[in-house]
C-alpha cells in the first residue's frame, strides 16, 4: 500500500480515515518521535478534530488494567457509541525504549483482537518528544480522533506521576484497585483518588472487596467532591463479570458531563494545560541552547566557585532571559 | 530541646552539626516543603558544603534495595570513611503524600538502626517543591553534607524517570537487579544500564545469577563505556553475604574518580544541571502567573477556537515572554 510508505501527513491521514491501520500507525510514530514531522501531524489533527470520547485506565501494576481494557474493547465493539464502532487503545509506557510502528508487538499484547481491523492498539513511549508524555499523548489522541475513531482508551503501565497525569487528561478516568488491605490507601497516596471519575475494584471475587469498597467510600466522604461523586464498580476482568456495568457507568459519567455542560470546558481546560507545557518545554530548550552557547558562563562560574547558590544564579538567568514585561517584580 | 522548635535555619544547622537529629529532620522538612524557608536552608548548606560522599541505590520494587541499604549502613558504621562514622539515608518516594518530620515512621523502616543516633533515615516526597525531586534531593543531600555526615545513601522506591535521575545524580550509582530471565534486560529498558557504576545481583543464591551476570556483561560489552567499566557484585542482602565486597567496590569507584580527577568535574556538571532545572521551573512558574493574569488571553482564545494549534500558540507566547536576545531566530 503506497500510503503507508509515504511520509506525507495529508496522504497518511486520508488512508487512515478509510481504515488503513498501517497509515495510522505511521502517523502515531511520527507524533511519538517529535520534531517537525510530529508538528505537521499534530497541526493537521488539531484542525480536523473529530469527536472521540477518551477513557483513561490507571492503577498499580498487576491490578488487571490490561485484561480490563481488553474486555472493554470487546464490549465497545458490540455496543458501539455514536460515531462508529472502531476502538483504539494507547498503552502508555514511559520507560519503554521502543518506539515506532511495533504493530505486531502491540497486537500480541491483546491477542483476542489481533484479527479485528476495527481495533487499533498501540504502545507509546516518548523518548525524544519535547514536552514528554503530557504533550505526546494528547497529540496521539487527537490523531486517533481525527481519523474518526469514536472511543480511545488510554491505559498506563504504572502509576508514576507522568502516567497519572496522562490518565487524568481524559474525559472519564477509571482507577483500578484490588481487594485487600491498604490498596485504596495506596491509590490515595499515589494521587489516584483525586483523578478518579470511576473506581473499579477488580478481582472482586477475592476476599476483601467489601472492605476496599468501604475504604473508598470513606475516603470519598472525606474529600471535597464536585458535581460528580465517583462511582465504584466491582469487576472480575478475567471472566468479564461487571465489565458491562463498568461501561454503563462510564457512559453515565459522559452523559452527566454533557447534561451539565462541563465536557467542553474540561476539554478546553486540558488544552490550556497542554499548551502551557509546550511553552515551558520550548523555553527550557531555548535556555539549553543559550547555555550551550556560553551565554550564562559568568553566572555559572560564580555558582561553581560558591559565590552564588543555585537559586541566586537562577534568578539572574531568569531576569536575563525573560522580557521586561515577564520578569517578576523584585519583591515577588 | 529549644533548637528543634526554632525555625531559625542558623540555629538548626548549629544543633544538627552537634548531632541533634530532630534539628536535622526539621531542616529537611523545610527543604521538602519548598518556598522561602527552603531557599534559606539550601543557601546556608551551599555556602558551607561539607564533603559527603553520595551513593545512589536504585532498582525495581522488590529487588531488595532497602535490605541492602540496611546492610550498608551497618557496614559503614563499622568501617567508616574519613570524616566520621555518621550515615544518612534519603529514601526517595515521589508518590508519597507524607512530608515533614516523620522520624518515627522513617526509623521503623529500618528497625535495626532505630537506636543508633549516628544513623539518620529519612523518607522524602516533594509535593510543593518547585522543581520537584531533581531539585529537592540535591538540596537535602547538601544539608546532610553541611552538618558533617560523610556518607549519604540515596535510595529510590521505584524506577520512575524522576527516581532514576535522582539516583544517577550521586557520586556512585548502584543498580540492583535479581537473578532470573530478563531482569537485566528490564533494567536496560528502564534506563538503568547507562547510569550504573556498580551492578548488584541481589538474591544471588537463587537460580539464574550466572545468566544475569552474563547478560549484564554482554550489555556492557555492547555499550560505549567511559574510563570505568561498571563492576558486578553478587549479594544476598538477607544474610549480608557480599555486602562487604559491595562497599569495597563502591570505595574503588570513589578512588578511581579521585585518581582520574573526575569527581569534582562530575559534581560541577550535576550542579549545572540542577541550576538549569531551577531556571526552567522558575520560568514556568512565571508563565503560569502571567497566564493567570490573562496576559495571553488572546492567544489562548485563538487556540480554543481552533485558529491556532497549540504549537503555533506556544510559539507566540515564547516570543512574547523571552527577551530579544533569547528568542530563537525565526528559521531556528
């Protein structure tokens, strides 16, 4: 197929829209690797946004996220959502050194969908992408949305800070915990409580599910919640039990946001955050370049000789680098 | 004890230098929480640096890092290092929401040293510290060094990107793996190969230690190494086997760096990186403030209305924020 070998984003988008998985994979590789091809792809996706609903799935390693995601795919393929019945999964793995078109590897992850060309599964690492995961993943999601996929699941491999942020940057965030002493507390410690729209107690056939539910309810009671109180769903992903209820609950959260008129404002808010991260990454890169050119050599030397501490040195650089209107007043 | 209740950094430093653990804990709490007290403490530590030798200990959860660190403490207390026989451990846990003076909790972590007042153990989270772990941990290490502690062990809880960076920012970085298929490869994937000065195969009494050693040697053969080829040490932390050899190997790496004259340049290089991170964090914070003041409202609106993609919008903000000399030329 010629489109796949092309590196023309417009041609690749066209092919991907009509279902060419290899073209889509190619677009995502471009996003992942960063640089100007990534910008071109991201720009095109932004201007033809589509309307994917995004669901984040996060939780500790071993909690059964992948199996749950696998079950959700099957269900979405059956019940669909307005806009079609394609589903995409982005499996976010910041520590993976692999990048680029590992379609086969990604399909092997979830063998039950290997032959279904309405399912697109993709692992994502982001070495090299300026701004990291928090910029690359939204770009990738927009690409998937732009080619007409109505449901995008974003699954994180671990619960590192970056991964939690990425999972939170979706329309509905599902936090997976397991029964057992302290699991709810661990989730809270990892910052998962505040991002959850839906809690899943997976492996709910094991002892302790009731206690875990009570712990979660208690923690929610102690939290200053908004309009939506996170639901708690019990599942056994290995058998599929409860997965239908989970999907219904996700749909309820979606309907709630649409009724309350919060979906678009939330998306805009996320876009603003993303934009802020791009700005900071670019400024950081510019400072790197200037440093490499020896621009702050005198300040650095003063610091290395112990005359300025790193904070004093940083203050000087900041006032050299920022334009007058952006420098904080000296008492600020 | 009056010094402990004081919030005067100078008094706290004086007390901590003469062995007051509570005063030292207080200083570290101040560093951890960020803000201007943190700056005052960091500035004082920077100007009276001390000469602690720092050892990073990292590896996957469950690899036995804590037990190994525990054993290293016992050994260092016996054999010492020039500069005294105090030892400090910073256990870096980015996901922990706890901060501030949890001395008791920290001592319970390693009960065998609970009564030894020459051992200082501290968990460290950094919510609220501008610049995050990569700035807070070096500040904390400098405080420990400034009060005269000659050996500081920095142990990470996981292998998230931030934690790997923090473990790498020490004089000798120890990477802990376990016997078994693929563990060395996992370590490589997590970016641990490139930061290791010493590899520990812990739980070396289990099957597969020889294979793991061979995997590591092979990966080292394939890597472009500097003057120091990372050593591989086998330990059984639970019994203490091999821990003496590990300490000897750490000391060899230290001697190597002193002989080659690389120790000070490496420390300076790390200080420059830290400084860079402070600069970027401050600029980011400034941009936040300006955004909050509505400074970029027109650009943001254009983006939200789809006229500018986030990259185009970011470019405009960057050229507004950076002073003329810092703005990249338009073709760059």
